[in-house]
């Protein structure tokens, strides 16, 4: 047993840090205030460096980066607040296409995604189905060698900047829900698609996408007809490797320490000398080390070729729930000043803590809610009876 | 990087898992509670198995195993909340050797013939160390007294101060203790011993939490209310899932801390302290949830949950106030408070 990162991974960490020093600018981070957590220049630079294709498993034809190196890459991106939401989606999309796609998708879409030239987004959730993803109702009907798609998707984040949506559709409504699903890769410039912005509390822009008699050739189908659930499970498997999300708190904690050192209370004292403030800062740092332990553990398991599942749910559950707690603690710590947004010239660090406070709730919802993850732990880790169908 | 046991470590875990399951049953734990929280028969079996000195260098009469290997045994010890002072003894044995204690003392402790402990708190002006872990049964007590690491050898009182967790806590007179090391050498050796104790107790907490959660799962699967197993209710499932998640995180952090301390890494002491604080909190949360999901039976003396519940509270407090430990962490990380 040895939790020490191998020297090779630490060398790679230095390389990633050097890369970020060269390519990640404060303007890129600030630009995400428009709601899109994506920087085209950074995305292309990451792809040019070979890290996007590198993150795709070797057995699928990707670079097969060691999962420990991948873990380091994701850790550094998060610690530096790099707007890289599109990276994980691209890696998952390419992996799904290379595993289940036929010639057309493999030769046209996969290379464009891998080079960073094109972006993908995920079309799983619908207005009436979120966690119950297999209940999707967006309908795809075969018409000769074409398909006609009608329906709507919710939370198609990045759709307004993406080129393709990985669309989960219902192709047979008369069988149990998991058996009547089919996946498509849909070019977002196809006639009949409408993208509407969904504004959020965290300023992050998501989308609702509408599909009105969208006609698509069969070459855009991903996987077998009515076997979409198999493809979906693949997506979840690849998502675990590239999920990230283990390090949302460190920038908030750094900002809180900075504030606690600079601020002066009415009696002239510094918050950093207050026991309760110090206590909260250290408790948050402990939670970060728990997250880091989870991240290194899952990376080491993957590196050994061991499949992990529930550990990923635990990591996501713990990281997002503790992040929410930290944001609330540090907002409170600042009192009324904590409420100031970046529009106020006096906001500490451009309102960083306040922004994180508004962003944090979504992390316990997207990519598997905390409740779904608790279910998965209860069933998969503890062997308790399944509580839903 | 390998975050799982090696094959050898797996074999050690199984062997000691068997030994503790056989020799440290809940009945044994209860019997020890009637005395001073110590089972001499179990201690002799651990001595026969070479556990007390396993992580002492061979040149000091020990088994030459790593701190990580010792942690594998401690994890099994924690699972059975076994009434023997394995962690205090093992840490003190390593301290005595590294701080240059007399050879005869080091080998007697390494073999387990003498029981040793360390007093984590300060020694009072009258030379008394209060509420020393394993103080009721230890023949040898090491402590930090001023700038010195001191060691006292004396007949143990054989009686504990009655306490929540039925731990062998006792006050010890260290006024006749001899000085082992002074100044920077003493500080280094003592800090390392404390970091080892914290990291190993964090691992013990992971064992405790894992076992109590297994108990909770078994009970809630078998116990029916309203015609269905209690464990099929989502409120119960989610409480157990949260407790399992924290306990697994605590286990990983604990072993990561042991690895860092063992390798002498700069972040070892910080991780050990964090692992202990988080491990204790997770252990208490797990015991609380499992007691709750047992209903009234969890509160009864007859069921075993209460044995774990009380130790989950007690183990950490042997170090002193948790808030003081957090304050020490903060001083190291954030710098000391302004006067």
C-alpha cells in the first residue's frame, strides 16, 4: 500500500502547471461570467497537447493516458479553476462513439471531437425525466432508412456552443422503459432543432432543446436500435474516469483565508485570529484531503485495471455536499460583505465566494444527484434492497 | 501508487482478522469492561503472534515491519475494539528504540513482556500525567516533559479511572522518570510518535466504523417493521450511505496518513492529525446512525452497538479536546494567532 504519487505523475503535474501558466488567463476565467464554462482557446490548447484524445481509453483507439496522470490533469484544472466543462463531455462522447458507433460516426465525428475542433453536449434529461433517465419520451420513429425525431431535452448544457448532441430517444414505447431506448449523435445545425437558454441561480447558462420533425439518416444512430440503455451504461462508465468534480472547494477556501487575513472587525481584530474562523477553515481543508484521498484511490484502482463504481458515487457525493457546506460557512463568515456580487467594486476577490455559493447547489444535482448516489451506495456497497424501479 | 493491500498485507489482515474475531469477541470486550478495560489473555496471544513489536526494527528486537503493515493489524484491532493497548504500545516501542532507551528496556517492550504507553498530554508541575491511555496497565510510560522526552518504569496501578469508553485510563506519577532525549531531538522523536499514534488511531476508527456499519446493514436487513425490512426504507438507506461514504473517505485518508508518516514525508503530521479528527467524527456518525436504526435495542446493553458508540467517543478524547487539535493544525497551516 502506497498513496504516494509516482514521480512520473509529479513530473506530469509540473508539465500541466506549466501549460496552465502559459494558456490559462484570468480573462478566460472571468469570461465564464457570461454563463458558459468553456473557453474555445483553452479547449483547443488542451486538445493540441494531446490530452483530450489521451484521456480516451487505448482499447478504443485513444491515447490511453494512465488514469493516475489523468487524475493529476483533472486535479490541476480544477485547482486552477480552468473552464473545462467541455473536456469531459468530449471524452465521454468520443469513447461512446468509438465503442458503439459505426463507420460514419467514427470517421466524421470522433476525429473532430478529439482534435477539439468540434464540441459535444449530452441530451439525456427531459422536462419530465431527470434522475429517472430511462423514462425519456423524446420519440424517434423510423421512416425507411431515416429517422424522424420529436421531443424536448432539458439541461443540454453547452448546446449553444456545441456541434453535436448525444440524444437519448424512445424508439419503442410498448416495452419496459429500459428496452425501448436508442441513442443518436445529432448535428445541432439540423433543421427542426431549437435551442433556448435556461438561466440559473449560479449565472451558469444551460439550455432546453426542442426537436420538431428532425430528420436524420440511420448513419447517425449510436448502438443498436432499442439497445440505448447499453450505450447509456457505457457513458456512465466513461464518465467515472473523466468526471472530475473532486476539487470544487480549494479556490473557495483560498479566498476565505485571504479575506480572513485582510478584513478587520469593528474592534480592529482580524477574522483569521478568531478560533471559530480557524476551525471552519481547517475543517474545510480536512474535507479537501478526504476528496483527494478518494480521487487518488479511484485513479489507482483504474490504473490497475480494476473497475470501480460505487467509489465514484461516494466521491461525488462527498465532494459536492462538503463544497455546499464550505460555501455556506464562508459566506456566513463574511457577514453582509459576503453578499456583495462581483458587480460591486468592493466585493472581495470579485465576489468569488458569493459566486461559488450560488453555483454549489447544482454540483449535488447534475451528473447524478446526491439522492441517486446515496441509493447507489446503499445498493452497491451495502447490499440493501433496491428502493425504486 | 497502490491504494489497496499487497498480497502479503492481505494475508496479515486475514490472519489477524481471524485472531481478533476469535479472541476479542463482544463477550471478551464486556468481560474486560468489568475490570480495567484490559484482557491479559488476549495480550499474551498477541505477544505470541509477534504483534506488539512487529514494527520495531529487528536491531531493537522487533519484527522489522513497516508502519503500514502495523496499520493493517490495527485496522483489525479497531474492528473488534479489542481490549488491549496495541497502538500505544507499538508507538511507544518504536519511540524507545529511536530515542536511545536502554537496550534491555527496548527489547522487553518489543517482545511485549512489558507493556508500554505514551502520555499525549502535558505532565503537570507535580510530575503527574493525568488520564494516561493504557495507564492502568502499562509498565512503561513515555511522555514529553518540558523540552525532554522522559520514560518512567513502574508497577501499573491495575485499576482504571471509571470512564465512558471503559478504557484503561489512569493517572501516572512520572516524577522519577528518566530523560531519554532533550531539545530538538526530543521534539522530533515526540512529534513523530504522536503522528504515528494519530495515524494509527485513525485507521482503528476506520475499522470500528466498518464493523459497526456491517452490524447496521445486517440488522436492518433482518429486522422487519410495517411488513418490510427496515433497511428497505430510503431514510435508513441514506443515513447508512452517508455514514459509509464518510467512513470510506476516512479509511482512505487514514491509510494515506500512515503512508506519509512512514515515509517521513513533510505532510505526514498534518495528514495524521486530519485523519484522526475526520476518522473520529466519521466513527461517531456511523455509530450514531447504526444505534438509531437498531431502535430501542441499540440503546440496550445487550446489543453490541453501544460498545462501539462509547469507544468512538473515547478514543479521540484520550488526546485531549478535539478543538485543541484543530487549533494546533490551524497554527501550523495558517500561522499562529495574533496575541
